[in-house]
């Protein structure tokens, strides 16, 4: 996530809640993309460090756990920049120019000079961020699937260009023997069924079998993944998009909640401020007077109710709106209470981090060191496959 400062409810329900769940299901890497912030805001970098701190405190307050996931700062792992450079040597410019958000952002941010390589190359830097950790899954919304698909194409091209190491066949057969007699026989049978008959179920089973092997090095495992399909060694595995449920969170004006629209409720907002903002929040325009019936489907407040309220409260709000038996302020009161109840937990969690900023810096330092250990291992394989390890 780019460091843009304090988070709002849209970011919490759209992204961070998913992270909190995923950290208990996968090995997760969550990072502050400070280099990505430079691609569009290179002319004003004064707030990046403060924004980073504020954003990480929000992550921690929302339940992202440094004991369950690796939290780090992109620029503290310089290997990202080197992998970006190496991938740029094989990535056609046309691939970057066709990324949907490339032209969309140029139109939306037409007041900025975005005719820079950094802006053109940011999808490739994003690919380096993903491939560095040999990520199996990347949690994204539908609008980011194209970025993951580009990453898959880049990984495929890199493996095709650099994956055919000398003695690949012999090294692969030697790696098969390390699996043990039973697993080796099963792998050979599944590989044969896929290569001779195109049996994709056999391919999936063989991949699962490799994933279970504890006595294979990372290099041998990736080599055998490539050997399965008759190609070369897979140095950079192709990631898959993990489509996450996107909560549609309306802003105070009824539009999508966004800092650029100045229509947000921040995480850890004080109860008084939440009360004031929700009271002024836009409702169904058909309800001009208290006695006018409304339609909950046309009311941004009801959309928030769908996120925060139980079925009983939802039914009460919908019936009251349609019959005009309750006013808009009546409808907003339980919503204000629910938001403040959620916020109170985050406010309490955040206190220790705000009062002891060194704890936050220590979390980021430790996470960055852990991420860098993984990154160094990947980069060593990448350099070796290219032929520039220079031992």
C-alpha cells in the first residue's frame, strides 16, 4: 500500500480486513510501497515518512499482526530495485504501455508531468515486488487483475529466457531421486501422463506432490516444477490473483469513499467527529421532508448499514425509510454507535504505538530484515540463472 497517511473506512473494509484474515491462512508479506509513491508524487516527498508511520499504526490498530505477517518498507529492501532492473532488460515497452491504469492515471492526473520512466515502469516494479517473494497468490480487487497477469507474463518470459540451465535434464533426474522411491515413481507417472496425454489433473497432482516434499531445496523444487511441463527450470513462479471481496463503502457525499473526494471517515476518528460527519451524511434525495417516504436502495447511509448493522436493524431501517415512520437522523443513530464501537477497539490498540513510536520503528526494521533475507535468496537464484553471480 502506498503511504498516503491515515486510512479511512473504505480502505479498512476494502483491503485491511482481508489482510487480517489472510495473515492466519498464508505466509503474508505486507509492505509500505514508498518507491511507488514517487511515481506520481516525486515533486513532493516531505510527508512520506510521517504518512508511513501513521498508516502502519492504522494497520496495527486494525489487527495486522507482526507476529503473523511480515511488515516492511519497500525501500529498506533494495533488492526490489535490482530485480526491477534485471526484469526491465527483458520486458517489452509495449507490455507496459498497454497496462490499463497507465493511460487512465495520465488522464486523471493530467495536472502532473507523468512522462517519466518511473511512471511507465511502475507496473514492472510492482511485478518485482511480487516475484521477489515467489508469491503464490496476490490479494487484489478486480481492477488490479491486469497487473498480476502482466507479472505472470514477465515471469514466464524470464523463465523461458534464463531457465534452460546447462545439464537441466540430468539435474532434474537427480532431484527426482531425492524425493524417495515412492514419491519419485508417482512423480514420474504423473509427468508422463501429462506430457503424453495432456492430463491436466495429473499435472495438478504432481504439483501438489512437489509442494509436500520436505527434503528438496528450493532450487530442486522449482527445477522439478519446470521439468513437469517439459521446459526449463522455473526460477520465478507465476503468481495467481486472489480476488478479495470488495466492500463498497460510500463516502459522506454518496460517492465512493476516497481521500481525493474529501468525503472520508478516518480510522480511529473520535466519537464526536464520527457523530458529526454521519449526521451530515447525504441520504435519499427523495426524502426532502420528514414525512416523505424514501428508498433505502438510493441511500448511502443504508449501504453503510449493510456493512455495520445486523439483520434486525437493517429491517428496521428499511421499513422505517419506506414508510417514513423514522427520520434520517433516527436511521443514522445506530450506525453512529456501531462505527464508534468498532473504532474504540482500534483507538485503544493504537495508543501504545502512538505513545511508543520506537515500537513501530522496531517492527518495521525487523520486518524489513526478514523480507530482505528472502529477497537475497531469490536474487541469488536470479543472478545465477542469468550468469552474473560472480562468486
